C-alpha cells in the first residue's frame, strides 16, 4: 500500500510517497505537478543499471524529453568538477526554469543533483528518487544540498526543497549488506531522539528488518520519513530542533574525519557515536544505564558496531573540536535523557568526553 506524507512548508510543501514500485509512477506524478516537458535524470552507472529503466520508461511514457547526466559513484560525485559538468550538460540540453532535475541514487547523487538544481538559473524543479536506506529516511528529505570542499565535506551548498520525493523500498534489496546496515543507524537515531513507539517497533522487528522483509522495511522506512518530515517542517533551516538529527553525529563525524573517511561507513561511525552520546548522557547524570544499554542492544541487533578499537583518541577529540556545528568555540552535544527525547548540551566537560571514549575502547558489552 502506498503511503503519502506531506512536508508542510507553505507554498513549498511537497509529498513523500512511500511504496513498493512507486518509482515507475514518477512520470505521471511529475506531470501532475504541472512542470515543463524537459527532465534531467542524474544518477550513477550502478544505480542506473539496476533501477534506471523503470524511471526512464515512466518519464518517457508521460511525455518528458529526457537528458541523462551520469556521475561517479559515491562521494566523488560531490565535487565542483562534477557540478560544472552538470551545468554544462543542462545548458547543452536547453534546460530552462520550467525543467526538472530528477536525482536517482544514494545521498551523494541527491546532494550533487540538488546542488546543481539549486544553482542553475537560480533554481530548477527538483525531484528525489532515493535508492539507499540513508537517502530514503534522511538525505532526500529536507532540502539540504551540497558539494564537498577539498578540506571539508558539505561545505558548499544551499537549501533547495524538492517538489516530490518517491521512496521505493523494493530497490534497497540490491544494496550491499554493509550499505544496508549502515543506513539503519539513522533509523535508530530517529527513534531515540524523536519517537519511543517507533523505537520499540524497530526493536521488536529488528530480525525482519535485517532480513529485508518488504512489509517491515516499508513500514519502518515510512515511519522514519514521517519523523524527518515533521522535524523539517518545524525547523527548516536548522536553528535548534533540526539539530536533534545530529544525534550520534558529533563523535561519528569525528571518527570518520580522523580516519580519513576510509575506515568506517557513515552509519557505522554514527552507531559508535550514538553509543558515545548515550554513555555521555549517563555519565552526566541525564540518562539511566538501561537507556544506554537499550540503544546499544538495538544497534548491535542490527549488525552495527558500538565499540571503538584501535582508534587514536587524541585525533578523535581534535576532530570534535573542529566540528562544523561548533558555535563560539563550543560543540553542542545532542543527548537523549530517555528514548524519544533529546536535549542540547553546550557545556560537556572535556574529561567526560575523554572518559566515554576510553570506556568505549575497553568496555565489555553488557547484556
Ligand atoms: N542532504 C542531507 O540532508 C544529507 C543527509 C545525510 C547524508 N547526506 C549525504 O549522503 C551521502 C551518503 O549517501 P549514501 O549513504 O546514500 O551513499 P552514496 O550515495 O555514497 O551511495 C553509496 C553506494 O551505493 C550505491 N547504491 C545506491 N543505491 C543502490 C541500490 N539500490 N542498490 C545497489 N547499490 C546502490 C551507489 O552506486 C554508491 O556506490 C553523503 O555524501 C552525505 O553527506 C546528505
Ligand atoms: Zn547521518
């Protein structure tokens, strides 16, 4: 059954449609938005090969003339060189402000395509067709677009909301195990900071989720989309509320940066970051040990790491100090006093943080 979630942002409101096979309805749905007849499909070679046909056929059947921009896989898509090539190809294809950029792929394709759509002629229609768990529950919703600077990820970007997001849970069955599990870290994050009932549902059905049972996947993905949508509509430009989505990401990003993005998948780093935030909340007297262990147990049940081994703690601490979210020299931590609640804490003592990193390196998993 197809579910429709509205992101309410006044005249920029849009729908997230979640359902098996929904990718093959993109043409008619785009038509219904009343956009011009030219569309640009941005994707990478692997995703195009696996899932491109349903999309191109649907767009052509609905009368769109189609230009394809094929970008490198993964983070390499998010460069000024690839964006430049995108602008060049749009210009060559006669794309104008009534045209639509359609992103088919993971978060990297979505971020690059969104950035091109935001900047070309000061903004084109943009549609997201996310194909990884991370992109479906997180990156495709909310309008953050970006490319990387050689010295910092996501440094150059713009807010540009999509006109439509189509989430097809069927396509995630082709993800590698590692990519699949990594995306589930964001699902767990949503439950912890925003919705206890959702967290409990994921706890109860962790096995089915890992086994990629389609009805479970669809329900859990739709639930996560709903949580992200409700946060975005209350705090589009990330003043405070949207910051809750950084749960687990302060330590997570630092782990990724201090290992040159080569060792951890994003969700693996976030998973360890969640364990760190959970333990920090306990250390500061904000959360019970049970709250900590519930988070770690669920992450582990989903095949995600919650311990640190062979990591240079000094490098991780230094990377936390360089966090992009630092304000006036202090890095705010998102902490969860209990499942379903969050709090921003600005004055985390450095010793508490050091203690937590040491604990994660040495602790046996309690059960
Ligand atoms: N804009 C936002 O709000 C936001 C939020 C979170 C993350 N991001 C960004 O998202 C990016 C990470 O995205 P990601 O985790 O989706 O990874 P990704 O986009 O880098 O894709 C990873 C790999 O998965 C492959 N792939 C994609 N879909 C597939 C499928 N269905 N089957 C098989 N293979 C498939 C791709 O070809 C690629 O090789 C980062 O650049 C991050 O900065 C953006
Ligand atoms: Zn993340």
